[in-house]
């Protein structure tokens, strides 16, 4: 009479059987997934939900293939010497530091192609100031900005976002930088924050035909990141010249970055808002400026809409006083 298997052995057999089933199931799922590839619409929807909204190249690049080491050729047994002699030992492939330095010195220098992004510097800022000064009209300023290659943001943006609205309006509103929707359409404040700004203007009797809207930065930073101080300084001459050419009666700074750049202050927007400041142009014209909260901030913090409402009432009263 044979004894039943030990419990531990039976448990081990069950684990082995379960692992075998899992392996078979994985093979089946792999086969199904290879035959049933995901729909392109589902794949694009996945990319959009993951935050992928820009394609930098038309064709994908295999970075591993570019840097993969060359496979080492192995000598087969059939190619070994048949005369019974011992084959010569393989040569060492190690390279000394001196030889590596000689090879690097002899290699040609890799240079960036012309027309690519450059690191912002003082020379580019000086060129921006020169171009902005020579622009006699808004059209000339826009042409200078479109031809300017000194800001690296231009090479990652789709469009130059110059302005929208009436250049002869009495009020000019200046934000920080374009977002995704603005970059696609080439106009400032056309997304959710733009729709909120339209409602804010309508509340004081204005619209885009009676206001002029622009940004400190005319190109969208990649990923909607905050522009660096160098990028802001390079673009500053353009927006200052744009304000000077429009010559509005009232300037509205939408958000802290716009207020800090155009009012030369380091105070936060919650301390600045609601208090009249002055923006002085290069020709010495003093323009009353009202710092207020950015519409994008108000979408994230609806409780502060009442503060922006008070600021826009101040703007309405100032426009009436100035006639």
C-alpha cells in the first residue's frame, strides 16, 4: 500500500501547475496582442492623456541603434587551424588614455546646423533692442520679430503670437506667454483663460474690438514651462516697443510675470494687484498700469475672481476719467 504524497510536496506541485498555467496564459495573451493591434485613435488618445501634444520629428528615431556597439566577430570552430597548432592569443582591444586623447583630437568637431536654437546671451538681447527701436509701425515690429532667431523659444513653438484686438484701443492687456491653444492659432488668450478674459472684458463694456491684447513672450515655452530670465530679457524690448507704438491710455498687466517685467518690481501679484502703477515708455510717456490676476490663475482659484472684478472696475473708472 503506497502512502499519500506529503502535503509540502503536493503544495509544490500545485505551485508548479499554477506557474505553468500562467506561462501558457501569457503566451496566449501575447499572441492575441500581436494579432489585434490597438486602434490608431486609441493610441493617439493615450498620447494626449499622457501630455504628448507635439511631434518633433516626422519619423521615430532609434537612439539605441545609433549608439549600439558594433558586435564582436567570433571565430567559428570550422575556421580554427587544422594543423594542430595553438591559435595566437587575441589582441587586447583596450585603448590607453593617450591614444583616446589623440583620437578625440583628430576627430572633426561637431557643429550645430544653422537656424537651430541658440542659448540666449547679451548679444542677442542687444540685437532685439536694435530691431525693436527701428520698428516704426506694428507691422514692421511683427516682421522683425518673425525674422529674429535670437530666442531659443522660437524653434520649439509653432507660431509667433503677436497680438489680437484693436491697436487703436484705449486699453492694452499684456499677459506672460502663449499656451498650447494660443500657439496653435497664433493669437493670445484663445483657450479657457481667453474665454474667461472675454467675459471679464464684457463685464466692463469692452471686447476684442475695443481692447488690444499681447504677451511679454511671443513664443510658447515648451511644455508651458516658466520662461527663464534670459528669455524674458531678450523679449522685453519687443513688448516695450509694442506698448509704445500702441500708446494706450491704460495698461493692464495680467499676472505677476507681466507686472514684474513691465513695472520693474519684485513684489508678488497679490500685493501689486488693485494698486495703480506707471509704465514709462522709452520716449518718456507715462501710462497708468493696473496689475491684476491672470485668468489662468482665476480658473485654478475661483475664490479670487472677486479681486479681479474690483481691479477691472478700477480700469473702467480710469477710462471714464481719461475720456
